[in-house]
């Protein structure tokens, strides 16, 4: 069983930036695909970004492409999401996900508001 612990939420102003981190414990995730999801108010949970085991292949939702960057440090068993040029519509609860283990992080609210 793998536990995913997230860090790096909090209010940010439009145009600002925020970095999320997701650290796994209980099992190594270095050989597994990892991903970030988000769920805005009244919306379904959606895939934001996905990264393969080596970090050499990434995919993004069209709405965040060129603004968000997913990365990972396998030595630290940690995945990151750098969010730049944030917009109010990016306001959501963000979750990290390890599909192989069917595990989710606890979710952290990232409100984008002036």
C-alpha cells in the first residue's frame, strides 16, 4: 500500500504561481506512471497532467498546457506540479494519483483569487 502526501496549496492571485509536491511512502513509485487531477466547484474530477516513470514523457490537459509543468524526483519518491500564470478557473482541489496502486493524495485546495 502506498500513501501519497501532498504539500503546497493555499490562495494565490491571478497571474501568480504555485508549486505542488506529492511524496509517496510505503512503496517506491519510481517505476510507475504518476498523475495530477483536479476538481473545481460543481465539476467532475479531471486529469491535469501525467508523467511516465523516467519523467521523459509528459501529457497535459489543453487548459493547462504551456502554463503547468509536471516533474518527478525518483530519488525522493516525489512528484511536482509547477503552476504558472494561474487563472481563476484553475481554482480547484488538486490531487496526486498513483494509478498502479489505485492511491490518491489527500487533496489540497488551490484558490486563485484577488
